[in-house]
């Protein structure tokens, strides 16, 4: 009984870590994507200002 509970607990903890890791990666990817688009917009704006 105790061994089964421990194995179930470890599996739950591993699942939790995996899910949180995936969410963390997703957030990091979204932030990098946003930063990239903002940087591109800034460079485009400065480029347009130079053209003027």
C-alpha cells in the first residue's frame, strides 16, 4: 500500500514538473516572440525616420 502511494505521488510530482516546465517554455517562447516583433517595429520606425 505504502509503495503504491509513493509511486503514485512521484508520478504526480513528475507530471506537475513536466506541465509547469511546458508552460514555462511556452511563456518564454511567447515573450521572445513579442520582444522580437517589438524590436523589428522599433528598427522599422527608426529606418523610416532616417528615410524622412
